[in-house]
């Protein structure tokens, strides 16, 4: 016990040093905030945060894992950003949705959060300057792209400022304590799709009902007997539900990619991704010429998705993600070549790449 007490005294001394350094960091952040305010500059700078995290990767952090240290620094970013300014952030809500969790991971508890019932509502909050940023889902590893998010970029001038990948664990929640009493299961259509095999095996006779979000489903289940919701653990705590089963998603590598949208492009961080929307001309080989331009300049495409243009029948636009920043010389050349062969090219954003 003497040894433990001695070591704890040393830890206390280290903690005092950590607090002193955090206070100093906060004071420096406050000075930066004053400069930004005088210049009407962005308070949220994901490229800078990415640079810090990349620098940490060269450090020996044992006995901690790199992920643990990065999580600590994300909280430090959020706390010091709050010293600069309290940001307003809209998200596809309500509280306890996975999008809400992604927003909390990106902006911390000190931001002012504005839930929106729809993805369109998030865009509207940012476009009308009621929120500085918005957080929306765009892609799931099991179910693919969230088409409504893509379609919102047709008419919006908002830019993608950052992306975040979040592991998704679905739970079966109910006021009941037994799965045998469940007659209806409520959830967002994406969550139902991601758990279809589990539901078919364990609740083959239950009625599946789509809701606006997983949190809406939990709220409904909290008022209905013999019902359950597919939602996250956070919803169980908020709505006072029992957890009948955890990890019911069909894929063990179930991740959702979220976008942070704002009004300006992010600066280059050294590890970036760019998203563009391309409308090709109605001629033979138009898509081939577009893709050839990326190949010519050695650009690594990470995603290509087509969506109906909604302007005329059988007319499509292509959403393309690739590695690099729009200000990189070779990407400028590639996009210039694409513009010569396409009807139009719209840059949706260049932003730090999520791990």
C-alpha cells in the first residue's frame, strides 16, 4: 500500500502538470479566437485538427493505444474550440440518434445543438445561418449510400467540411423484459435493413414499422407495450428502455460515414479527400473520358455513385470521391480535363480524410 500511495502522489503531480498545460492551451486558443473574430474567420478548422493527429502518430504513446490518445486529443480540441466560440451545430435528430453521436464526437458537449427531423432540415438550418455546421449520414458499409443526402447537393451551395466514420451497434430495446412479448419493431429504414437477418431469425412474426429515426422509434416503443425499437444504447438510457439484445447488426464491420457540412472549403491537411458531382454529356464514351482523366493524372477514386438528375428521364449525375485536395496541382489538371468532357462539374468539398 505504501508503494501504491507513493505512485499515486506522482500521478497527482502529473495531473497538476496536465491541468497547467491545458489551461495554457486554453489561453492560447482564446487569443486565436479573438483574432478569428476580428477577421470573421472559421472557428472550426478540421485541417488543423487533422495535422495534430497525424503528428501524434509519430510519437511513442505506450502503454496507451494510438486510438485512446487520439480520443483524448479530440476532447481537448472540442474543449479549446469552445473557448474560442460556442458553435451551433444542426444534426439529423432527435437526441440519441447515431448522427447525434457523430456530432458529439466532432464538436463535443459544449456546442449548441439543433436537431432536425430530416436531412433537408439540416441543410436548411445551415443555409439560413441558424447553425454554423450540419452533420448528416451519407453512407453505410452494409446498405450503401444515403441517396437523400446526395440529392440535397443538387441545389445546395453548402460544402463538405469534414467526414467522420462511426461504428454502429444496434440494440433491441423495449419496455418489456422478454423478446417473446414483442409484436412490432420500430426503427429507421436503414437500421431495419442493417438488422434484417437478426429480426427474421428472432422475430419472424413481428410487424416492422419504419420511423423518421432510431430515436423516434425508441420514443414510440417507450409508450407502446409489446413493441420494441432498433436503436443505440444512448436511446435506451434516454427513454428508459430495457436492452433485450445488443450487437444485432448483421455485419460485424458495420460503420456509417457522416459528413459535416458548412459554408466554406477546408484547407489542405496532407491527408485529404475530395467529393465532386459530375454531369456528363449525352454521347458515347462520356463517362469513360471522365474516368480516363483521373487515371491520366494518377488520382485514386474511392467512390463513384450515380443518381437520376431529376431533370429528364434517364439522365444521370455522378458523385465521385477521390484522394487529395482540390488545390493539389495534379487534381487541378484532372478536374480541368473532366470539365472539358463533362456538361458540368460541381466541387462539393475537399476535407480531411477520416480513418
